C-alpha cells in the first residue's frame, strides 16, 4: 500500500508537535522555501534547523529519494525535531549535532544548502561559508535568510538614548558591536560569499513587524525574553540595569499611548546564491 494511503496519525501524540514553528521563523522561512529550485534525487543541508523548520518541510517537499541533512548544536531542539520526524514518518533526514564551522560531510557532496536566519548566530561566519563552499557541488544552490542590522531599531534607539543620558559611552559602543556581530551589514555578507566562490543570483528584501499594546507587553513577551533579553542585559552595568529598563519601559508605554501601540521592525533579506562551476 502507498504510504499516503495509510494515515493512522495518533492525534494525542501529534498535538505535541503540531505547531510547526515559532512565529519569528515563519516569515523568513516562507521566503526561503519559495526560492529553492526543487529537484528530485539530491542531497541537501539545513544549517541551524532548531526544532525542525525548515528541515522537515524541505525533506517532505524534496521527496523520499532525496537526503536532507540537518546540523544544529541545540540538543533539546534536536529531540523535538526527531519527535516530529518520527510522527510524520519522514525517512530521508539525517541529523548532526554540531556547529556549522565543522560540517561532517564530504567535499562536493551537497546540491542544496539552506539556512533560515541561522548563520548570523554562528561564531565564525567566514569559516561557515568556507565549509559551505567545500561541501557544495559546483552549480549548487545556497539559500539563506537573515534579519538585517536595522532590526528593532525602535528599541535600540530608546536604549541608546537612555545610555547617552547616563553617560555610558562604553555601553553604547558595546551595543553597536553586539548589533554588528549578530547582524553583519549585507554588503559584508555578500563579499564573504563571493570570496568563497558563490555567485549572488538574487537578493530579496522584505520586512515584518512585531506589534504590541505597549512596552510592558513587549518586554514580557516570551520570545523577547528567550532570544534577546539576556544579551541586552549583558551590555549593561549590573547596578544600573533595572533603572535603564524601567526608563525604557516607561518611554515605550508613553509612546504606545500616543500612537496606539508600538512595533519592532524586522527587515530581512533572502540571499539566493549559486556555487561557481
């Protein structure tokens, strides 16, 4: 019997994995999935797949005759990704727990590499691009998304104003360095890719917004606390951290009263590249 004719999903188990991905990952990922040149019988790699997106989606779209590898250092996320893989009955995924600076695949063994807002979180982006260049076949496709350096400028502007008022010039420098390390300017990313033998076919810019009732709601949102708050706190003097965030929260709340809410802008780019023949 064909696999798709037997759909005996256990809904009690399926509900544990049915939320496919965080809202944060969705806009980037949809753009990425649209840019892929889908072909049967290929090998692909997803760098930084987290809890399984777009890894599982890519594997299903390419079909069982293709092999899709995933690499990520986050053990707990890999457990959840494997749960999805098992429940969905996906048989063409192979996962590596590790970092993208050292990819355990042979030279010129991969036709397609994707990364959904993952490569800007690595420690050595130049080394990662070198590894991608090593493992990808000539003519292979490399599609990645990343949010840009103006992301959340509404928050960072408020933070810089407060730091300036407190004469914390060193912390302002640390903030700018943090933004640079996490969201390198696009022209630098393009230059690094070209240095590793990739040709840029397309750069597609887009933006989505995180909207909130006020600053208090924004600062308490689980994803802000999970993905950003710790790194923000590390920028600040311990004895002034609460004061600084109190001031920012108050100002954002006042802004929300005047404007009817606040938003954090998330500009991003999809980079579609090919390895030189």
